[in-house]
C-alpha cells in the first residue's frame, strides 16, 4: 500500500448506488498558534479583519485521516459540515 491508500472506510455503497459515509477518523481541534498566525498574515490580501475571518471559518478545525500517514489538516469545521 502507498502513502495515499485509503484505509479508514470513507464511503461505502448504499441502496440504489448511493455512497454512504464511512466511519473514517476525524479529529476536531482548535486552531494552533501557527495556523492563526498564518491566517493573520493573509488578512490584508482578503480585505477582512481577523474577527470577520473567524466568523466565516468558525473557532475549530478538523483533521480528516485517510490512513495513519495521509490526512487533510486544518479543514475549518464550518467548511467540513
């Protein structure tokens, strides 16, 4: 298996060819200081205040694991939902 092999069951066939969500592994967490600093560095480019950006993104993010080595890091919870 390669680094990007999906081993967490992200989706399964359901009735009528519908893809049903799998168990997977999702970890909700607060943004790190480094992530918040990264947001602040780009605010001028977006024309937003930090408060406006956080209102759009929400106060937490999720790490979505494809397997133990490959995952999407820091997906804003509001975007994930």
